[in-house]
């Protein structure tokens, strides 16, 4: 069942720190303007941002349960025509460690996932010009034939745009061409589209760091087509490099605007009733948009060309405002010539900047149901803190993580550890599915973490390290996608 959608009203004359405004935002009765979002990003104290984001999170998700999913990242190829400067994963097709997984190898990985109770695969790769459409259609239909219960969350917008370029489908517009490809992928078994490749939408930033990758309009149009076909998707943002704070707000604004658009056209979908939580009064039953979740994470620099760019402030001549802030505008149309060092300096994001950005996303994205904590990049303990800064979800148990590990950061957690982190943060852990319906609420003695009697002996295992013969699969982003 769907409901008519009307966004909450904006109050542009109010100061962003006005407690009445923030209280109304946290209860879903008011919407932040971009100017107010930027003011909060720049000026609000860390703890006040966290407090209001937590209030909004509790209004949407209740005070008791925080979730995770058991899925598996499968990076089917690292061959890619693009040359994103933040990427440590891509290879040219003739490089020694270029790879494309066989369908059977992918099936084996899914079988291992099913063995541990996993429900979803997150399958993404580079933009590989050697793979024909049939390779993808056969892969999807063979997965569905063998693992009908597994949700296939696959092919981020940049990949789908390249499918259009590689396969030259019929249609007068990009939207129609994407639809032609996506309809075929969907009928072969594609269930939903991950939000990878969002990075930063502002054109000056995107053109500098995403060489050969689609622009924001194409990315958002791809997701719009997925939404019109009834798919749910996520949206992502990778920040903490050359962008300004206004670029982050602009990015969130575009996601919010396009979510408004599809909500106005198609209405909000009512959440399925949830047997596991019936009568607990814990979970909100608000309608859900087609961008179901938003996940933001900081750029990881190791082994990337962008990572070699000097930090802002490292040179004596680095004085005044950060170049990205000089160029950035809330319309995303800044002039890169506004600062000679734009793109030549990075401002890396630490824990507090990450928490501030995540908290702002919870407050600003009033029409998005879930905010994910990025523990894969930030570490499990910041992930715990993130649950008090607006995040309701800890993302995925990591059977293997290749993406971020290419850029130097590796954290690998299994289900008991993830449950323990959530419980130690003051919540009851629950396994969810792709649309955030609860599969198992772990409030009894049989919970995965409560079954562990000796944590000193509990070790998380990484499947891809245990199997030395496997190719090194790197990855584009985190489970976020
Ligand atoms: S981030 Fe993705 S699109 Fe960009 S170079 Fe890496 S694999 Fe290719």
C-alpha cells in the first residue's frame, strides 16, 4: 500500500541552532534548508549535533533495536575503464593481477554466505568492456536458479551507465536506454541497486576525482529508473578529500530532492508488518521512500593517486580557507578556478568530522529511512558511537572486505562481534533484510553474542584470507553500496 507524500515545511528564517527548529526536525515536523544544514555542519557542537540526530533516529526507529545484515561483497571484476583518483582497486585488462570471476566462483561464494545464514549479496565490479550483456544475464539467472532465497543487490549506477555505453541499447534518451538494460537485468534476477559511485555530486569535485565516471545527473537518473521499476536502493557519499562542506550539503540535497520526486510520483510504501517485533512498540511504521538508506564514509587514502595529494596545512603557503570550501557552493556549481590549489590539497576526515557528517545526514535527509554506520572505514568502536549519532544500522557482517582493504583499512567482524558491539552500545541487535524488515531480534540467551562464553578465544575469520589461491579482490567502497 502507498501513501501520498508531502515533505515537511522549511523555516528558512530560523537560525539553524534554534532548539524549536531542531526539535521539529527531529520529530519529522520540519525540514532543514541547505543553508541551515551548512550552518550546522560548520558551527554546531559535536555533541549537540549528535543529540539531535539521535532524537531523529529514535523517532524513526524506536529506542530499542539497532540492526545489521548478513551479506557478502562480491567484486566480480577489477578491470575498469575509469581512472578514479581515489581508487586502489581498478586494473587495466592486461595487468597481471586483473581478474574476472567465473560464474561458478561467484556461486561458491554465495553458497558460503548461505551456510552462515546470509540473505543478500552485494555484487559490484569495475566497468569491464569485455563482458557482454549475456554474461550478466546468465550470471543473474544462474544465481536465482541456484539461490532463489538470496537477494541480489548489484551494479551501482556507474556500472549501469557503462552498460549503456558498452551495449548501445535502443532509446531516444539516457533514461530510456538505462531502462532497457535494467528491465532485462531485473527480469534475470536483479533485486535492487546499491548506491556506489556517488562520491561527491558537485561537478568541480566529481570531474577532478572521478575520471571516466558518470556525472551526478546520470547517477541520479539511473536510480530514478530503478525506483520507477519498483526497486529500492541506497545512496552514498564519500567525503573528506578535496570537497568543501557545502559540497556535502549539496550532495545530500540532491538525494533528498530526487527522493521527493519519486515519493510524489509513486507515494511512500508502507512497511511490512514485522512478526518479530509485533506488539513491542519499538519500530516506527512510517512510510518508506525508494532510497531506503544513506551511508557516508571518509576517503581512505592508502595506495591511491588522490592519497598522494598533500594535506591542507602541510605547506607554509597553505593559509586561509581550505580550497574546497572556496570553490564549493550549495548549488554544486562552484568555479574550480576560484582557488589555485583546488584539487591539489586534501582535507582528510577524522572521527569527529565523520560523526558530524553522519549526524547532519540524519537530520537533513528527513525522507530517508535508514542511516548506516561506516565501521568498516572508521573502526568498530567509532561504529558504536555512530549508533548514538543518528545511525540505526551497523551494515554488514564482513565475510570478506576487499574494497577498503585495497586502500589500506581492514576491519573484519563476524555476527557475534557485531551483535556484541550493538549490545554494548545500549541496544538490542537484530538481523535485518534488504528493506530493513527484521529477521531475528537477539534478545534471548540464544543470541549470537551471548552464546560466546570466552571472548578471548573468539576470532573472526576472513574467508578470502583463508583461501590463498583466490584472486585478490579489491573493492570500490564498503558494504555501504
Ligand atoms: S572507483 Fe570504480 S569506476 Fe572508479 S576506477 Fe575504481 S573501479 Fe573504476
